[in-house]
C-alpha cells in the first residue's frame, strides 16, 4: 500500500499487531473520551494560507531551553515499544537519530535505558517516573545522566491507573517477555493500598504515593539536567511549576490515558501560553496525526510537539524504517503548512495563522 | 462478563429483564427528549486534572442539612423495584446499607415502607407523593416517621402522567403482583376527571389534584422531619420554595419522565445555585452514569447526587450484590475524579474544576 | 396500531397514500432544506416546567383580532386534500368543526369553497391567491364572503413555483380528478412568460404576475373582512404590512415549499414579534408536530399556530375522524405543556417559559 | 434521468467518467478537509425571502472592473477538461459563449489557448501560471493578448502540489494524450529541488520557484490587460495586493486542492470585503453548487462567482450542451433567489439578505 501521509501508519497498524495490543495502544482510559477530544480539538481550526512570501530560506530549526533541534517534533515517551515490534525502543531510537529527532525514552521499557541511549542521537531525553523509594529514583536518574540523556521529563499526571476499557474488552495482557528492565532490582511494590477500615484505595492508597511538590524540588536538587514536567492542563499548575524553577512543561492529557474526561491539551494550550508569557518552554502532545496538527499546536502556543501512538504504529508496520519514514512525512507535512502559511521559521507560526470557522 | 464501571450495569440490564420492563424503566415520557438531554448535558463538560496536590487525607464525607453522609451519592426514589428483581426494595435497601448509602424510598413500591426501612441503613429518607385525601397523606407520613425515615422528599413535578412511548411500543403492563402496598386502604381514586362539557382533562382534571403551595406548607406543619422538594428546574421556583422554609431541593427533570422536552437539570443547576447562594442544600439527579457525572454535578452546584435507573439495572443483574457493587464503583469513580482533580473533599469540587470545550 | 401522539399520523401516512402523493405532500421545494430547518428550529428549545401553580381554571381560549377561538390551533391552508383522502376538504372541515378548530380553506381545492364552508364550523377562514385578472379575484372574494368565511388570508410568498425534487423523483402527477374547482371559469393562464430575447422567465415572467403592494391595498379596499397576509419572514416586511393596515400576519416559510433555503419562521419569529410590539396578531406555521411545538411557537411570539401536513396525514389515515383525533391530541399535548409550565392561559406563555441549552 | 438542478450534474458525473478521473477531479488535496469546508460554509446561511417587491425589471447584469457581463457567474480556470470529455476546453468555451458566460481558460489545458479563444465568447479571460523562465511567461502572456483574452488571472495559491489522496487511492494517472499543449516548447523543468545536504524540498525546493511580489509587479508591468490575482484568503494579503495595483482578487481556496485545511473562502469573504471597502472587485469560488450558493457568496461580499468542478461534471455528462444547460440552470436558480429575496439587481444582494440560524 502507498504510504503518503504519516497518518497512514495509524490505518495500517491494525494489520501488523495483535488486536489486543492494538486495543491497548490505541485506547485510552475508561471510555476514551479524552482520546476523542484530542482529535476533535484539532478539527476546530483551519490554517490561513498566505501569499507571495519569500520562505526560500525557511527551515524548521528551533532552540528550546538553550538547545538546538532540527525541528520541533519530538517522540513522546511511550512505554514498551516491544508491543509493537521486536526491535522495540532500540529501533525507534535508531530511527529518531536518522531523522534528527529527539526521543524521550520512557522509564517503562523492555530495552534498557542504556541500550536505547546508545542507539539514539545526541538529542535524547529521559522520561522519569518517581519510584517508591527515593534511592531507586536517584539511581535511575544517575544512570540516565551517565548515558547522556540531556533532559529529564518528569511525568506527574498519572498517579492513578484507570483501566483502558478497549484493552480489557480485547483481553489484553502484557506478554511475559515485556518487562520493565530499567526497574530491575528496585523496590517498586506500591507502598499504600488504602485498605484500612474506612480507607479509600485512592485517597489513602495510590495518592499517598503520588508525586508531590516536594518530590519536584528534590528531583531538581539532585540533577543539573533541565527538568521538564509532563502532564499539565491547568494554567495555575503551569504557573506554580514555573515558579518552582522547572525548565519547561509538556501540556498533555497523557494521550487520553489518565483521567478519562480530561480536556484536550490543545483546548487549554492558549490559556497556558497566556499565563506563562511568550518565552517559557512549552511542549504539546496528544492526538497529533499530521503536520498540520503540529502547525496548529505551535500556533496555539507550543514550542515543540511530541507524537505518541504514531511512533508505535509506524514501528509495527516497518520497524526503524517505518518510524524514520513517519517522522520524515510529519516533518514534510509541517514544512508544507509553514511554506503555504508563509512561515519561514517556527517562530513565525502564531495564533494569527489560524482561522476558527463558526461551525 | 467483566464489570468495570457502574455504567456496565446499564449495558447488561437488557439481558436480565423482560424487554417491556426494560423499555418502561429506561424510557422517558413521550419521545424521550429529556432523557437524551440528561446525557448530553454531561458530555459538554471536561474535568481539569490538577497536579501534585496532597489528597492523602481525602474523603467523600459530607454534611447535608446537618446530617453526615459517607459520600454525596444517594439512591433516587424509584417506584417498583420488583420490575427489576424479585428482591425488590428490600434488596436495594440492604445494598444501600452495606455501602453506607442513603436510600430515598419511593411511595410507590411493592414492598412496604416498613419492610424497606428495616432493611435500610440509618440514613434512609422517604419520598412522599401527596394522596387525594390529606388524612391518608398524613397517615403515610406518620408511618414513615414511625420507622425512622429521616427526611421527607416531596415530589411535586409530575402532576400529569405522560405516556412513555417506548413502554407502550413494548406493550408494557404492570404485572399483577406489582402493586403499591404502601397505599393499601387509602382512597387513591383521582378526584377530578375534567369531563364537564368544556372541561380539559388536564386543567380541570389532573391539575385540580396537583400539589399546591398550600400543600407544601401543610406538610411542613405536620412533621418535624426535614422536608425536601423534588423536581425543581426553574430558579424562581427554587427561591420561592426556599422562602417557604423547605429544607432542600432536588434539581431534577424526573429522569425525563415528566414533561418531555423539559431541560436537563444539569443545564439549569448553575443558575439555581447562583439564585440560592452557596449554602442552601441542593441535590441533583438525572442521567448520572459515572463518577465523573457525579463530580460534574457537584462542581456545577449540587451538594449531593442521586442515581435512579442505574440502581434498577444493577438490581436486575445481581440483586443486592449488584446494587452494592454499582454504588461502590460509582463512589470509586468519584474518588478517582476527585483525586485526579486535586480535590480532597467534596467542598473542594467547584465550577473551577470544569472546562467547557468550545465545540 | 396505537396512536398516542399527533405525530403518529405522520408516521402512519406513508401506509395510507400512494408513494408519489406522500412525496409530493411531505417534500419541500428543491432539496427540502427549509423543511428540515422547520423541524430543527423547534429542537433548539426546551420548556421549563413550573411547580405548584394553580392552573385548575386553565383553558386554551384566545381572542385573535377580536374573534374568540377555543384554542390557538388552526388548520393551515393546504391545497387538494383529495390527494390524501376521497373525503377531501369536506371531511377536514367536518373534523375542524367537531373540535372547534378554525380551518383556513385554500383557494386550491378539489371541493368548492362553498361545500367546504357548509361543512366547516363558524370559525372558517379563506386563503386567497391573487388571480391574473382582478375581476376573477373579486368574484372569488365575493363568493368567500357569501358563504361566511370570516377572514381572508392572502398568501404572497410563493410567486414562483420551485420544483419539489422528492415529488419529481417519485414521478408525482396531479391525478386527473384533482382539479381546482374554485377557479373554474376564471382566466388563470399566466400573463407573462418572460420569453422576449433577453428576458428572464422569472423577472420578466412569473414576477410580473406576482402580488404587489398595490394588490394588497386593493384587496383590503374590496372587503370588510379582516385581511391577513401569509408568508412573512423578514421583520421589515412585517412592519410595512402592518403599516398598510393588514389585520395580522402568518409567519411562515410555506412549509419549506417556496424558496428552498429560506429560514424557518420559528427562528425569525422573535425578531418579528419584537418589531411588531406585543399586541399585533401573528400566526405561525411550519414544522409543527406536537403540542410542545405549538407551545414553543406561542412562547416565541405567535398568537396562534397552524398545522399543514399533519392534517393531510391524519386525513389519509382515518378521514374526518383522523383529523379530529389529531387535533384533539395536539390540543391535549398543548394543555399538558401549559399545565406543566404553569400557564393557565395562552397569554401566560411567554419567552420566559423556554430554555435554550448551550448545545 | 431528469436534470432539474445544476447540482444534478455532480450526481450524474460518476456515471460518465472513469472512476479514477472522477476521484482526481472531485477530490482535494490530502484528506479533502477544505473541500468539505467549502460545502459546509454555505450550509450555515439561509436566505430571507422578501415580499411584494417589484422585480419585474430585474436582471443579472453586472459591471466588473469596467466590463459588462450578462451575469455574475464565471467559469473558474480548471485544468485539462479532456479528462471529462473529448470535446474538452473547446466544448466548454462554446457552451460559455452560448450562455454569455465568461470563461477563464487555464494555462494547463490539452487544447491550445488559441483554439479555446476561438470557441469562447467575447468575454474570455486567461488564467496564468508563472513559468520558471520569465521569457516563457511573457510569451504565454503575449499569446493570450493576441487572441483577445480580456483579463489575466494570476494564480498564486498553489506553490506546492499536495497529493490528492482520493486520486491516489483510485490510481489516477494523467492519460498520455492529456498534455499541456500551451507549454510546448517552454522550459518548465523545476529549477530547484531542495536536495542539498540540509535542504528542504519545500523551502529550498518548490518555494524557491514560487511567485513573489516582484513577479506580480513584473506581470503588471508587461501587460495592459487587467490583472487579477487568484487564491486569496487572508485580508492582509488582499489589502497588500490591492495596494500593489492589482485589478481584482479571486477569494478562493483553490477548490480545496492547495493547502488541505485552509479555510473556506466563503468563511473569510466578509472580512476581506470589509478590509477592501465596497468597490474593490472580488470574485469568489469554491464549493458552489447552486444558484443559492451564488446568491450567498454575492451577499457575503463577492461581485462575481466562479464554478470549478460543476463545469467538468456537466461536460462529462453532455459535452457543450451539458455545460450550457448547467450554466443556464445555475443562472435561473440565481434569478429565483433574487426574485424571491426581492433583489432586482445583483447590487441589491447584500448581507442583509442572509440569516444565520443559531445552530
Ligand atoms: C501505549 C502508550 C504508552 C505510554 N507510556 C507513557 C510513559 O511511559 N510515560 C509517559 O510519560 N507517557 C506515556 N504515554 C503518553 C505519551 O507520552 C503521550 O502523552 C501521548 O501518547 C500523546 O498522545 P498521542 O498518542 O495521541 O500522540 C504513553 C502513551 C501510550 C499511547
Ligand atoms: C422507573 C422509574 C420510577 C421512578 N419512580 C419515581 C418515584 O416513584 N418517585 C419519584 O420522586 N421519582 C421517581 N423516579 C424519578 C427518579 O427519582 C429520578 O428523578 C430519575 O430516575 C433520575 O434520573 P436517572 O434515572 O437518569 O438517574 C422514577 C424514575 C424511574 C426511572
Ligand atoms: C401539500 C401542501 C399544499 C399547500 N397548499 C397551500 C396553499 O394552497 N395555500 C397556502 O397558503 N399554503 C399552502 N401550503 C402551506 C401551508 O399553508 C403551511 O404554510 C405549511 O404546510 C406549514 O408547514 P407544515 O406542513 O410543516 O405544518 C401547502 C402546504 C402543503 C404541505
Ligand atoms: C480538476 C481541477 C483543476 C483545476 N485547475 C486549475 C488551474 O489550472 N488553475 C487554477 O487557477 N485553478 C484550478 N483549479 C481551481 C479552480 O479554479 C477553482 O478554484 C475551484 O475548482 C473552485 O471550487 P469548485 O470546484 O468547488 O467550484 C482547478 C480545480 C479543479 C477541480
């Protein structure tokens, strides 16, 4: 089949994965309301073409928190690439390197963070989940530093695991060979269960182990790497995190996999950008399927945009080649939008480039 | 089948009930416009996740009109549980007791209010319909007081019975063993038929027997129990009822079973809350299918939220166990929303927790 | 089959009519856009139930332009009832009389206006189309006066006949026995064809014979009967017609049978009412299918409401009985809405009775 | 089959064309989002009928940039009519002449601009694409002048060719006999490919050859013909082009065939008209399927309206006769709207003629 747009990989993926794996990956928490919201949010916007502008020196390069990237497109941290393809994170990392894309490696992976780092390009970041014991978290952090990850992305938006109903319906089970190798040797048993007489297994259970402001400060005190926080949707949280000294934020509803019914990050992005001022680094993820989606997120306030599921879809279809091709297509789709919209640089992409039909 | 969410009971119920019973229960008056509106009203809203908040002391306890409840979730008064399951109100009451839920027992039931009270927990309320003769109404009230119901919920929104077209299409008939035992011995023949030469069977018929302001005052004068009024949708009615001294109000369109085409209570709730000020007790019911629905109703101004049909669905599937499980699931779903939204208590749930996408 | 709501007649009609007749009647001009708009316009609104109001003296009587009517429900002028049932206008008129409904007899009918008048009740009106020759129009007017029609409704909104695509697709042809008996002996050949070299068959054809302001004045000068004008959609036209001395206006898009793409009358009714002040007589028609539709039109500014197609549907199903039953159902549905909304009289029905959900 | 409305040709076309040709023509770039937006944009509006106005001297004549046209309906420049019918541009031109319609002949055609000019009526315009070499562009321009084209329409909105996914899926290939005869002998090989090490094939490729402000000025300096620019969607571009001295603008998203996701021209037309003042010549195209669409575009600010695909559809169904008939139908549909809306002239069609339902 002809693959013309990055989104074609999403259409092809079901033919390359076990149905239950596909359900697990494509689904969201609960009824998938926030997954659907992510897509609908993009559909509200149109892009103004602009005429006769000279964009012949155009490029997609950006500087983000002091670092240069070939383009504003990132690979979002996604657990267990092995579900999509045996090559797993290592293949993804190779692809990312080939097309100059910064990969954000997830804590949760069946390849070690060291192996992934070795395959990835110089721009590689590490997504950190806080572990029950600080010494374990610290060890993980040190290992990430040791193999040259250049930023830490602390994901704090999923303190509770809400079941993915599509995965359940498809009877998804994590295959035995897909284990979180990075966490081997750490004590990851949940500390709290909330099973006292009048305890809630959420308030007195999972939430006791949830990340706190103190944890954020502690992580920042332990590393010289830039620390991003992932999963912000409310402007007040964004402001508070910035005031705490966090390097940048990922505006995200976790691909609709955390609170089912959370807004799409895209819908709240303008308010967050307005609260943060023009210069604070913001990344966006959720529902990105095309270069025009990337363009829209940039126009609405993001400095960079990450794709989640698409990387697994492309990986399932054609391994490293698929991921590289998908990223190349996305980048070209973005370039087309930029060129047509008369934007020679990413900085030229502003809210004025978008039109919102009344419908 | 796996039951993961309270709403699963709605999906399963058709397999556990006669089709005509299901049509009668799930349908609304007329074409079901208000039933549909109840569901659509919730879909307009998203819930903001909030980060890093300490909710480890979180709980769902509320104080409502001076009484403590383990959570803000009530069982709405629903007639004739026997249509769903032989265990009927007694099973429902047992379930409610097991999970510390206040049941509002309906006047219309095939178990006596005394038997239901015996099975229910300490928090039990009684829903009163005014009978044609005041002495009968008074007798009913005294019986409710005698067996320890702790509040009276006077339902005043259904002076006219409008046919449920789905029930009619399914040829629903009340089974012979489903009779209103509470009303045995009372004179319940309608007083007025509106069959004079130029009479309307509504204006000069049913509406002559409809509840009046005088009736409200009379009921309040006859009991020391708190008196709630159920079925309010207009802010002016709410204000007038409060001024009359009513304890609290149930904002409700009677599950879409009274005036077909009435607004969803959820859509009018904010205006009613605004008219009443922050402290006046308001309950909401209509279309609640999940913990996030409960969260939204609380955020939009309710102090407590009742479920109607879901209890019958759960009862039909698994009797008392089903109802208890359904309530537990709802409560957990609410806790998840609260935890994710950074709300440690029900009082923390305000309109600021919601986001309304432009679509 | 059980007939519970007036609308049931619409559902049954296809079983009682030739498909091509049904297509002709149910269809609108062109693609039926305005037919669909008429229905959608009602769906935007909900009706507020109000509590505890004394409506036991309630009634639907109205006074319209000095005349009393048992209720605000009229039969819109509809051509050729014979397409629906052999009893035709005479059956409809009998039904109208039986349930005290004012019938507006169309100029275009296969029963003579005299026969229809004889069968109709005291409240009967005559809908007039201007004929090519004034002497013929005058003769028609005199005949209508002679048999006691009490008002003239001048329809001016259909100067051009736009094809009904559904009727065409169903190969509808007017049956040979359905002829406009009222016009026998008149010269009704179109005066203008617009077939000069650069002529338009609309501008220089049909529109040359279209009603003018002068015609309106002339009709009013020729009769002492109240003269209504039917087919108004723009507030400026409404104001100009009132200033000309017209008794009342029918806000109508001709059931979506004139300009395809015209707004629904319901959507423009509030602006017209606002322009006319509270007292000027306004009738509404278009898309009315239920008592709640009538209630909504009254709330949005109409003093009376007419049904078009529904009368033919009921006629096709059960002749005079069907029409009488349909009208009785509509009236009862209206009474239910009024009673539930706490409106004892039609005058109590105002815009405050409606709620518009944000969706 | 009965052809009653211009739009019927769209429905019939698939029966008269190879599926892949139909896919190529009917599709848009990418996923066809802007094609769909063009249709949806019209559906938002209704047209107010107006009563009793004398339009018997009505006509559709317009003066546009000093030239008279029998009506405001143009044939948009469309490449390769041969895909639809062997008669190709020559048949279309004959039809246009027969019904006094100005055809805008495309640079891209399998009939020579000379042959097309010979078949077309006195009002014929030429759509110019800039060629890689100015001398070639100039030659083309001179040829157009030589055979009496009366205006130049410079299309500048498609610097990048975005794949039409429907055409790809249907495996469309340009047939070998469909070649751009106008360009024979010119050097049309793209100048830039963007294949340097870090080059983008868009920024450093296609966009290097894209039209510039300088090109606009150069074209205007080379001809005394009026120069229109086609493909404007942003008011700022419109203002800048006017300030440059361009005669008129075609507000257009290229029939959804350039940037997929561009707004519909209709949605942006009012803002462009507002920016340009009442007198500046504006043409609209995109999604026009009926006379009411033409009416709406005129009401929203256009002085004239062009149809694209419809001409190919009609051509495929019945050659020159089809195109002439389609144009006649469109014109009559427009006349009906005008007559019903009380507009005797195109100038009478203003925004006040439209109504926007709240839905
Ligand atoms: C299968 C899957 C696994 C994920 N695992 C992680 C993870 O380990 N850490 C994390 O921060 N986010 C994780 N995410 C969320 C992604 O980083 C990202 O927010 C989301 O996928 C973006 O939405 P999209 O998939 O629509 O592009 C995961 C998402 C998916 C689909
Ligand atoms: C089958 C059925 C019977 C009901 N009977 C009563 C009743 O006896 N008294 C009453 O006040 N409300 C009654 N209601 C209305 C409920 O109290 C409540 O308002 C409604 O069911 C809430 O909507 P939900 O079913 O969507 O949760 C009944 C509702 C249903 C579905
Ligand atoms: C079959 C048919 C014939 C009609 N004939 C006439 C007519 O002769 N004169 C007239 O003023 N209106 C005529 N109308 C329009 C109606 O008076 C009325 O405006 C319309 O039917 C109201 O819409 P409804 O059918 O949705 O109720 C006709 C409508 C229909 C459906
Ligand atoms: C098959 C096809 C070929 C086209 N070729 C050209 C062209 O050569 N030059 C041009 O300026 N526009 C071209 N257009 C765009 C049209 O001029 C016009 O903008 C568009 O078709 C209007 O939308 P409609 O097809 O919905 O009426 C083409 C459009 C189509 C459908």
